[in-house]
């Protein structure tokens, strides 16, 4: 006899990891590669742009480095709203199309001003991808594996971030810097087509929105053995369901301090990361501390170290909440501070230091990315992620600009990286407070799992 009602959150949480989850995370991993690619693409194109456009002042690149980040600041909350209103799939595909088109157009840029505008518009699309893929992956993941699957999905960012280094070595000498943006534009457009054809919508989102027929079809993909009859009621997750979105929803039910601390951690870590990834190749090559090939390897090692950090963080975060993230914040301080000294001392020492810096910085960013899926309820999850990424982009915008100001002051490379470590001290303190509040308020469970009954809210 068919069940009279099915709690979709319970079905998802009680399922063991299966081929569906592996396929889903692999698909999301592939999609998010395009995001990681875009993060480092401009950094590897920059040395060639300086040569071709006869630019002698390296600090003039700072606005171009930050242009896509300004776009992300707009795109993250906008596509977060689209994701919560129209679906994670619609928002993700839209994001891919927007930043794919404008990244492809960047291959035809003829000046810094032209490149700045194209990067800004590309950033609007780029900003919508991460929050929606976080919400999407988190809503299909069993609660006990949620942080792990989100972090594994986000390892695609680090893989994508390493690809421009290879292109700068193998394809740019033959086809020019344009090759970086051609590949960076075509890739998300291909992923957008694949996602539209094969990616299912989040079943929790469909149930919350009352789209029963679609929800049944997707639920049968998740749980093929589920006995669903025409009269079976699909029960939404036991959490507050908001009819619309208001930013105040991110500050209620124990989130009054957690949300701003999460935003602060995002902003500080992204400021440090984007300073590192945007300026490190140009600084080390410009000061003749490294050859271009070694600088490309060093930047790739940041991504590789981050991938390892993400894998290492998975299980400890599920067991200990955000405390392991705070530990990585603290570890970033000495390793970032040592980069300049290591570059002036030994290439091998530099490679070890940047790997460890990437381990901490990107590793903890994966943990912060998973946080929104662990904290916010389904009806505002994309918005929660989108606002965290959007506010965090203030930091990522300031990172390259701050670096440009420091470079204009003619500071030594060791001093530059010593100063760059200071924000991570502040981030460590903020993350310790966040970890303590999360542990006290949710006892290791997200807001979506805490309530015993579903409540409707305006």
C-alpha cells in the first residue's frame, strides 16, 4: 500500500550515498570548474596584456582584477533571488550563459577599459553560480554527508583555477592571451547546455514551491524504491518556509550574530585570497624572483594545496562544526606572511609555502561555502549563500585594489606579503566566534533540521 505522506527531507537524509549522489556531485564538480578557471584567468593573461598594450604601470591592472568581483557583488544576491524564486537549475544555467558570453567577448578586448567592462558583466553571471550550486548540492545530500559533498563539489574550483596556468605555458605562446578567454567562455556555455538537458531541479525546492509532479519525478531518481501514489502527499522539510524573501530572514532564529560573522569571514578570506591569486604571478615575475613558468607552477600549487585542504576538512567539519575552519584561518597567517621571504630565498621553499598557504586559505573557504547550506532553510538557502558571497566580494574587490596601492608605495615583496597576512588574524578571531555560536545554537545541525514542524512565514 502506498504511503499517505512522504517527508522528502527524511527520505534524503536516510538514504545512503549511492550512484545518484556520485553522478550529481561529479556533474556539479564539472560545472564549478568554470568558476575556478575564471578566478585565475585574468592573473595569467595580465603579463601578456602589459606587453601587448605597452602598459608600464602594473598597478593600472588593479581595476581590471576587481571588475569581475564588482559584478559578482551584484550577481550573487540577484541570482540567489532567482534561485529561491524560480529554481536552482534556472539560476545556475542563467549564470553560466551570462559569464560565458562576456568571457568569450573578452578575447576581443582592445584596451584596459574595454576589458574592465567585459569582466564586470561576466562577474554578474559568475556571482550566481556558487550560491546556487551550494544550495543545489546541499539539498540532495544526506545531512550526515552534507558538508563533505559540498566541499568535494567545490574542489572543482581549485581544479579549474589550475587550468589557466597550463594554458599560459602551452597555448598562449602560440595563440596569444586571447586563448585564455576563448576557452573560459566556451566552457561555461557547454556546461549550461548540459545542465539544461540533464540536471534535475532540487526536490526540496520543488516541494516547497508546490510543484508536486516534478518533485515526484526527481524523488524517484533519488529513491527509486519509494512507494508514491497519486494521492501521496509530499511533505516539505521541517523548517520555516518564507513566502517571499526579505534580508531580515537571514537574521532571525538565532542568526542575528551568525550571519554577520559569516559575512565577515567571507570578506576577509576572499580579500586575502584574491590579493594572492591576482598579484602573486605579476609581482614575482616583475621583481625577477621567478621565471614565468615557475610563477605559473606556484599559483597552481595554491589551488592544489586548497584541494587537499578541502578533502582534509570534510569529515572534521561534519563532526566539529566550524572549529576546523577557524584552525585553518589561524594557519593562513604565518604561511601568507612567509611567501615574500620564501620567494627571495629559495624556489623550493616558495613552492612549499604557497602550497601550505593554499591548503589553509582555500580549505577554509570550502568550509565557509558549506556553511550556508548547513545554516539556512530551503526557502532562503540560495539567498543566504548569495548574500554571503555578495558581501564577501567587498573583500575580494578590496584585495586586488589594496595590493595595487601597496605596490604603488614601492614596498619590498616580503613586506607586501607580511602586510597581506594581517587580515587573516582578524578572520581567525571572527571564525572562532562563529564556531562557538554555531555549536551553541544548532548543536551541529543546521536550521533546517532543528525545527520539529514546518512553519509558514510571510
